[in-house]
C-alpha cells in the first residue's frame, strides 16, 4: 500500500514512518498544497493526515480533489466532536497522533479492508446521536422481529447499547460484571447482522 505521511512536524512524520514502513511504500509531505498535489495523483491509497495541517473545510476539499485516497486523521488532542465533524466529510480513521504501533497496524488492516477505524469515545458519541435522532424523529421501531433471535437478557443488553450506555453502565444496571456484558455482546453479534457496537446500535435504533 502506498501511504502518504502528511505533517509539518518532521519528528512526528518520522515516527509514523517507523510504524508503517514495513510492507508499505511511504512518501512524505509537509504542506497542504503539497498534500493535495500528491494525493490527487491517483497513486496514493492512504493518507496519514495530521490534524494541525487541515480544518474540516480543507479536509472536505481534499476528499473532493483526491477521491481515491483514504484519509486517516491523527490529532494531538483527540475529541469526539472533532472526530465526528471530520467523519462527516469522509475520513476513514481517527486516532491520537501518538497511537501505539499495534493499534496503528490494526487500524491499517481495518481501513485496507474497507472499514472505518474510530476511537471508543467517537463510537459512543455516534451511538448517542443515533439514539437522539431516532427519538426526535418519533420513529416507531419495529424491534420485535429484529431481536427475536436474542434471549431476554441479550435483548436488554442490545437495547441499552442502542441507548448509548457503556459496558460498565450496563454491568452496573444489570448487577453483572463487565466481562459478562462482553460475552453477551459476542453472542448478540453472532445472532444479528451486526458485527460491532456501532452497527448494533444503528440496527436497533432504525428498527
């Protein structure tokens, strides 16, 4: 995979290169204009993009100029609201600029497979937004048939996930340990067309 490292911070760019160089082709750029030029060539598959180099509008422009290049945004101070704002203009990943090697390599695998990599806080914020939008729209959720394969306990867990509750909150509410909540979620993912927390919440909220 051809990865473009886009950051005005040379030491940070060098750090990223050390994390992703193995098995990939790597190029670097320091400015937004240079980034646009290289990304729009059609050769770049993934851009590791430093948040300090772009704002939301510039990121949207970049997506339009280089539709084939996937943008993975790395921020020195990750924030759920910031992540959501950039997600809405087409990034495929959002993480801390100093993400650990193993996490970054796992993120690259997910993105290369067509997925999206987001921090847990951003995912939780997306779930809350989905629940709030569903309630605001007054939508009738037809969940009876949807959740029929689940046990009563699994259904309760699924509904609480869809309401934006964390595993710790679910565990406390149900009087169980967090490990048991995770086990229920694994079982739920095997029974419903939802492979992760976000897709489960969207599935339940959309009915």
